[in-house]
């Protein structure tokens, strides 16, 4: 009988959705404003105002949406949630024992993207932990590394000692040139002009043979067929240049630790014709 009375009175009682819509219009707010404040999808708010509860996820969510809707309008959220239960015919003694704070609040429900991200992070963490644990329990055996054989270092070959020239000392004229050959006692061994291409061989048994020469650039000097540097600078007269193998090679390449022989005396006098 009580149930029949409730069903008969429902058309006369203003529905919760109608009351929420009237309060919203009175406050001058749109559904978009309520959606922004409550973070409830616009389609769910519209379903509430039309009392289309079948379009909502569940009764628990419907009650939570009503509370959030009422809170955004400054209305009595507890009273409206209770009236919603009466409107749906789900007010029971068990429901009466549920505290108002037990009703799901959509503002406290984490967004879907956060739940998905959390699940991905948990799966990645579990996978990484499994890999780490398997690596700890079954460590890889260290690979035996064979060091490469050391390369043989080629020892530098000692530099060959320069071979001192030996043999007869030959003077060959490039152009017509005058010179005098004399020994330590000032004995003249040769004096005269050698024409281009003519040669003079210094006697091997001469006692410290020396030369006086004008225009040294016109006279080639060789020891055993190996040419050596001219006996003096060009267009200058030189004298007392010793014509022995030791003197000529020492003057050109002095031994280590020895001072080179003094240069031959030069004369500013013009070359003798």
C-alpha cells in the first residue's frame, strides 16, 4: 500500500533533475559552466536534468553526480541525493545506513588517462624487475678475452757511418783557370793555366801540397772520383789550401768534438791571369 502511495505521488513531486535545472537557471549558469566546475561530462549533466538515469554509468555515479551538481549551485547536496534514492525507489534500510561520504564523488575519480599511465608504469616496472632478478640469479659467465699478441717493434737500424772518400785528388778546370801547387817547403809542383776540361792530379807523395787559386768556381775538386765543394767563394783568390784527403775531408766534415779547420786564406787581389 505504501509503495502504491509513493508511485501515485511521484508525478506530483518535482523530480531531482527538474530541481537542479531550476536552480541552475536561477543562478544564471549554463550546463557548460557546471561541467567546468564539477568535471562531469556534459552528456551526464544533461541526462540528470532530464531524469534519464539509464544514461548514467550506475546509481552510485548518479548520486555522486547529483551531489557535485548541487554543490556547484550551493544547494543541499545530501537532501538531493536522498530524494534521488527515493525517486528511483531504491531507498532501503541498508541504503539508509550508508553515510553521505560513501557516495562516489566524480571529482575524486581519477581521469582515464591517469589510470592508463599508471598501469603502463606498473607493467614496465614489473618487467624491469623481472629482467634484473633473472640477471642477478643467472649471471653471465665472464668471457675469456685473449689479449692480442704484442707486435714486434722493429728496432731502428743504426745509421751507417759515412765512408771517408779516398783516392787521388784531381783538379779539373771548368773554364780556363790559373793556379799554383806548392809544398810545405814552398817548392812549386805546378803553376800555370788549365784550359776547360783539363785536369791535374796532385802528387800522392807530395809533402803537404797546397794551392793558390783565383776564381775557385772555375775549378772542380774530386777525391777518388767523388766531387767535393769548391775550395773558396767565387771571384776571390785563396791560398795555402792544403790538398790532402785528410785536410779536405776534415775541412768539409769535421769529426765530432773537433773544431773545423780554419778556412783557407783569401786574398782580395784579383785572380792572376
